[in-house]
C-alpha cells in the first residue's frame, strides 16, 4: 500500500471511529487496532493525536469545499445558489458530522482557521454580489438579506434534524421562504 493510500486509510478509519464512538473515546492505540496497523506505523504518519485530528479535519473540510465549489460552478440562478447553500447548511447541522465534531475542539479547529475564514469571505462576497445584482438592491442591503436567509437556513436545519423533517422537505421549505423574502425586496427597491 502506498504511503498516501495508507494515510487515507488511517484517516478513514479515524473518521468512522469518531462518528461511532465520539471524540472523547478516540485514542491512537484504539485507532491502530481498528485500522489494523501497528502503533509505530501510526506514529510514522502522525506524530500525535492532535496532528492526526487536524489532518482529518483539513482533509474533510477540503473535500467539503471542493464539493461546494463544484456545485456552485454549475449554478446559474440565485435559486440554484440558495439551494446549494441551504443543502450545505442542512448537512452541516447534522450532529454526527465529523467536521462539526472536530471544529468543536479549538486546538483542532485552529488547523483550518485561515482557509475557513478566506472561504467564508469569498462565499459571502459571491452571494452578496448575486443578490445585489439579481434583486437590484445595494450591497449593504444584499448583505443583510444574505445574513437573514442564512440564519433562517441554519435554524431550520437544526429544527429539521431535531424533529425528523425529511431533508428534501426542509430544504424546499427554506428555499420557498428565502425566495419570498427576496421577492419582497425586489418589488420594494425596483
């Protein structure tokens, strides 16, 4: 097995273990057993538990960003963009998300702080530009509309997970809500 494949295999096992048992139960010794590798081999790839968890977070966050960017590249309308962000908010609200579990630990979250901030800034700019252009409102008003729609999306995602609302229904309800809000602002400013 190549070093990259072995490293990914170890991270895959770590991800599954954390989702199953939680971060508090996670140890390198147990990971070595679960991954069917020796502890010395594990330490060859990762010098500490923190480093392994940081690498897992970086990998998962990068994969999530790549998926988001691929989807956004295909988006044509404001509705397309809103649907993508609402779906991401819904999926991130899932408490079993390894990204959320790792982000809750400051010493682990630190590993992606810079890329997370930069991505958030770029995403906000794109969304604000799109809302401003599509609705014919100022950038300041577009920013406020984006924040309100995002807050509604995140709150609805949490509610949906807690109350067993099916994913498709939750996402469509938020999109309908956001669309109605967008339209109310389009008619007032144009």
